[in-house]
C-alpha cells in the first residue's frame, strides 16, 4: 500500500478563530472550506474570508489524527506559538512554508472568484 501524504492545517476565519483539520490534498480541502461548499466544515461556514495560517506534512493518517487531537487540546497561546513557528508540533513534521501557503491561498481565491463571476 502506497504511503499517502497527510497534512495537518490551521485555518483562521474573519473573527480570528482557528480551525484545525487533516487532509490528503491541502489545496482541495482549503477550497472546500473557502468556497462554503457542502464539504465545508460547519465551524467555518459563513465565516469567511478564511486564511490558511499553518500546514505541515505528516507521516501517515494515524500520526496526523493524533497530532490534530493534540493540537486541539492546546491553549490559544500555545496554538499561536505553533502557528508562528516558535514551537514545533510533537511529531516533527515537514512544515509548509509561509510563501507556499500564501500561493495556495491566492490560487484558491482566484478559482473562487472565477467561479463566482462565471455564475453571474
């Protein structure tokens, strides 16, 4: 069985609240959240614009789930330190660079605006 890449990610909504999740395709998942699709997390629905604040590649689904669970138990201060790179996640994952996150977010926003303009 091939090793699937898993990502843990943190999204911030317009209210400054964070949402943590895991996925295998970061661009697809962020697009689902940002476009308010049927697959958007209820916690994020209608609270855009969203900002992809942090992402890291994990080794396997189990490790990603355990790290997500651990992250969600942290205090807001601890979460912000992880997002800002002051503290590492316990499993030492491969972090996605801020430039890559910004590029991914820009790409998703462009796709959403193209879809919105084509519907009008």
